[in-house]
């Protein structure tokens, strides 16, 4: 059973555009929702995270929007740059587990 | 170094051989995780160590897989009688552990395993 569903699997955005990646979860006990960014040959690294008591969190060009009632959250990258090209993973923690449950990832390409 | 260190970075082996993958976590991190990353399959949880507690082995795909963590620090993931479907990148991560305000996992760069 996949507890965190991520879409799209791949995404191509023009430089300067907005990249949007969506995730949905099933376990209402999840209490922490991070996004990780992974460049080729590297391990994933934390990009931004949110807890369910807020609906939005912004850090620079990166924003998480969180909809608790719909059990969905999304990552928005404003003014997307070629350096943002990477694989992005959403994740969730909670429900008695200490580790993270990851989505399957989105391969993002920003075209110059 | 200050980050999570994994070795080897690349391992090519023949089907049926045993392999060992090593992880050296960030000093002071009590929690250690192993994940497997296959092409198009995201990050698959394998096993979790927290301090001196019994490890959570619920993600190990078969009894050919095992892991240990010695002295609460270095961990070794062992795959016995490797199969071609074991080919993947094996990622280790560490964190401050249970009770920490942040759930941030710090990942190593992974060990790429290729089984011929």
C-alpha cells in the first residue's frame, strides 16, 4: 500500500515558469511533511518542510501548500531556474513511525 | 567529514555473491536508516536503528538482507546470495532521532550496487 502518492513522475518547465509537484497521503496520523531534492549522484537533501497546523510555508522561491482536509500538499517553485533541475521527493512522518515514507519522486527539468 | 559517509560508492558483483555496504553516520545522531533507490521506484525503506532499541526490520525485502549497527555508530548492510533485482542505489541516512523537533534525515551519497 503506497501511503504517499506523488505526481507527476516527470515535469518539464521553461526557465522563469512555475513548477508544481503534488502529493497525497492516506494516514491522518502523519504530522510532518518534508520535501527532499536530489541531484544526480548525490543523496537527497531537505529542501523545505511543513507541519499540518499551517496551510502554507514559503522559503525563497519554494513554497509548500498544505490542505489538511483533502490530505494533499504541493511544492511550488517560482521563477524556476535550470539549477533547479533535479528529482524531488515528498515525504511524510508519523503514525507511530520515526522514519519517512517517501513518494516515488518527480524528475524536474527546467529548460533554459 | 561532517556528513554521512558510505562505502563503497560503487560495487559490481556476480549473482550469488555476498556484499557488504557500510555507513558511517553523523556523529551524535542516534537514528540510522537504510533506503533502497531503484530506477523509477523512489526511496524504499529497508531498516531503522534507534539508539540501543531493537531495529525496525519491517522493510527488508527478504531474509537475504540483514543489517547491524555496532556501538551505536557504524552500520553494515549485508546482502547474501545477490540477485539481479538487488541492483540499486543503497542510501544510508541519519538523524537526531526520536524526540527531536526536526525530522530531518541527512543522507549519504549512496552505494550503487550492480549485480551481473
